[in-house]
C-alpha cells in the first residue's frame, strides 16, 4: 500500500504507474523516478499456465457451459513447501505464473468459498517440473459452484436464503452454517 519508501529516491512515494513499458514512481502522478520494466523483471524464467473454470451444474471437466473464474489466486510451492509464486486469473479464467528457478513445484488454487474443487480429481494440486525458458501449460482447475446459505436462513426454496439469490438444484454443492436449519416442503437439510 502507498505511501512506500523507495531506496533510489530516499523518500516516500505516493504513486506508481506503468506507461510504455516503464515503471514510474513519485510524489505525484508525474513521476520522479522511472525504470524500464525489462530491468525489473527477470528475463530468464519458466512458466506454468492454465485456466480456472466453474461448472454451475457440477461435474469435473470443462464443458461448453463452464464459466471462467476471474480473480482466483493460483500458488506455486517449492519442495520445502515455501510459497514461491502467485498468479491471479484474468477475465477469461486464464493465468500464467513465472518461476525463476528450475525445479518441481506444487501448483494449487487458493481457497474460494464460492467454489468446491473438482479437478484435478484425486488431489486438487499439480506437480509441475519447470525449466528456465519452458512453459508448462494446461494446469487447469475445475470447480463446482457452491451455494452458501446465509446465517440463520430457514427456507430452501427462497432466493433470499442464498448468497447471490439463486436457489441451488438437487445436485449442486451447498454450504449451510451450523446454526441454520434449512427446511423444504419435503425434507430438512442441515450442515453436516
């Protein structure tokens, strides 16, 4: 968060912006310090890329009805379990993460209370062996949409019960707070 201390300036700055492949930093938007991005971003790296999607009707695999998940964080962990990279999906659900060293990494998606991971199926992570200059593609994450009931909600068929106002179908994943009793005409559903 701004303001931050920039060592080259020896002072706090209040603005950062990128224009024409340069990073500008300064006390105002006119900038008093700048560097070409090529000097700041290592040119030798490997990448891991893929997409994150959600299936509103459940299912593991990406289909024509799958929706992209924008803003989802994807993490890379080294062999010691240290976080060494993070990427955020764009509006199409795509991500690309730069990794600065050769090695085998665990790639996983961050938590999202609106999603239930479904793909990859056995463990919701990938092992990716990355080499400098190489892209490891197709590390996709599939999810079922999770419908979350509001605290102390009571009526299953009432859109006001569900965050987002959409009543889930019988095959969709739901999350119900432990202090709620959601009742339908035919059954009672409790958080288990």
